[in-house]
C-alpha cells in the first residue's frame, strides 16, 4: 500500500504542469540543504570549544538557552514547513485503508528536512561530549530527549495550521523574554534549564518528551482518521455574513470596486491575513541594519537595502502574487467586461497606500539619525514608483493558484519560482543600492538619496506607459495563466 502511494507521488511530480519549475526548485533546495547541513555540522563541533574557551560550561550553557531553540524551531516550522499530505479526495473513493492513508501522510512529516537537519548539530555535539569524558548514559539520554522534542514540534505544527494568532502571541512573548534576559532584567531560563539539564544528570526527565511525542503521534493518527471522510474533512464552516460598504473608497471611481474586493479578501481569508502579519514583521527588519545589531550590515549601502524592505513589506508579500490572489474566480473575471488597466491600477494603488502607511510607521527610526529617515523616505518613493510596477510585471509570470483558506506557505509557493521572476526581482533590491552608491561616491550621501528618489519619481511620471507595457504581457500570458489555475497540485 505504501509503495502504491509513493508511486502516485512520483507520477504526480513528473506529470505536473510545472514539472520543470519543480525540478529547478528541488535542485536549488538541495544546495540550500547542503549549506545548512554544513553550517549545523560545524556548529555541532565548535560550539563546545567556543563555550569552553569563554569559561562557560558547554552542556549547561546549551541547556540554558535550549527553550529559545525549541520555540524558534516551532515558529520556523509554522511559516516554512509545508505539511506533506496526499491528494486525499480521490483516495477516499477508492478501496484504500484509511489507516494506511493517515500513516503515510503523517509519515511524510516525520521524514521532513526540518526534523533530520538538526541531527547534523546534535550528533557531532554529542560525540564531542562523549570524547570529552561526559557520562555516556546521561549524554545518550539527553540526546534522545532532544530528538523527541524536535519530533514533538513536528506533531504540534500539524495541529497549528489554523492558530496563527496563538503562534504570533507565543513568538512575541518569547521575544520579550529574550530581550529582558539580554538586558539583565529577568532570566526566564532559570525555570527551564533544570529540565533540559536534568535529562543529562537525572536521566528520567528524558522520558517525558519521549512519552509526549508518542502521545502526540497517537493522537494525531486518531484525530485525522476520525475526520477522514468527505462530509467532515471538506465541509466549510458557516458564519454570519457581514457587509462592509467602504464608501470612502468611492473617490477612486471604477477602481473602487476592485479595491473593495481586495480589502475584503485580505480581511476575510487566512492566507491573505498572513501577508498583513508579514508586513508588520518587515517593519522591524530595520533594527538589524539601523541599530547595528549585526556588524556586517552596519553601512550606508545596507541602510538603503533595509529601507526598501521595511517600507515594502506589503508590496513584496502581497504584490508579487497578483493576480494569483484572484485565482479562484479569475476565469470568471476574464469572461466579464473588465479592463486590465483598471484591474492592475487597483492593485497598484493598494500597494502604494500600504507603502505610505509603512512609511508613517517607520518614522520612529529617526532615532538612529536623519540619514536613516532619509533612506526610508526615498526607499518608499522607489517602492511606489518602481517596485510597485515590477511586482505587477512579475505577477504575469507567477501562475500559482492560491488557496485563500490556508495560512500555510506564507512566504511563497514553489510554482512562483522561475527565471523570469528571478530576473525581475534583482532590480527591486539592488537597483536602489546601486543608485545610492553612484551618488555616495561622487557628491556624497545626499546626492545618493536624490538619485534613488528621482528614479522613483520617474516611475510615477511614466506610470501610464509602463502600465501599457505590463498589460500587453498580461494579455499574452492570459491563457497560460487560466490553464495554470486549473491545476490542483
């Protein structure tokens, strides 16, 4: 039975309409996996010696901060780990055992890269502990306990698909606790360190995560098996309908219809709500650059890089998936008397308004100096005048249907990767840096800011001409897009 499921997965991969894209992405992901494997392997060996050279007890220090690692792993899984599932609908109509279907789906999560990549840290670190004379029984118990905690996160993530608010609150809470500990106000780890270190000193605490992961696996199997039938698994929740008139948008004329539709889409669907959360996270991205948190990023050119990011969070997270947000009803839209120009201009206005809001929220960055605020302002102008057009242009080549009911894959879908979108993405970030560099090395930073702002203003001036070019591309790609939106996987 499992062999049959694997054969179906293999055929689905090679018969997909986006086979070439999937293959290119798999190769790219393989290189990324090798990179992280190398990083974790090196860290697993050198962590012990770095801590020892700084007169810190290696295992105790690692255990002290292990709670942050566990929480961070869960957050990363929630936003990046795709839940591997089989195409269940057709299988329910065939003589397949439900237990086998559930075991196969959950088994794929167990084999996820997010689980076994940590072995390249924990195995070398464990070997170093054994070589250095630590108690073998305690080290092995600690290692097994850590493996169990990692897999416990795997099963917890399975149940967190609809709990974005809870995940965000938990992440912010631990970020605050980490900040309080960093500045010496409150050390939360005094309560968690005894448990993690107890897995080494007392052995029996290592049984707790092992029992928890077994219980989570059994519960997950029972939970999904009971709901593995069409009426329950695919029934939609009913809710009281609400009507938002948004009359303040009527000033935009014909565009108001599309603007209202997009705002309602964002307010009512999990996937689109995630873009709002991502936009808020982008606002804090500047702290890594403007505040000197990372020394290598402390420079004028990286300041411009960050300025484009902090004001373009919504632009990058929402704009790059136009028109995929409307994939559920895009074929119907194409049968209506809808002008591409009005449709695309509404999207442009939406990202422009979001960029203005981000700019206002970024004003407190003036604390780091006037050059920081100037960079943010000209970065916003560049986003509105240039990048807003580039994301719309890239959308013509991203033919990825979006499931609005799913909050997963918030950082993009595999089908959105192709050479054209990659080439279009390069000037979004590096063009403002290049323009600023030209001005910075000739007449100074003020001239650099002026060049970036002028580029954005030129984009505004030739907006209609640019829209005409983008519309031609959308019309050329129209039927390919319609065909791609019919793909379910």
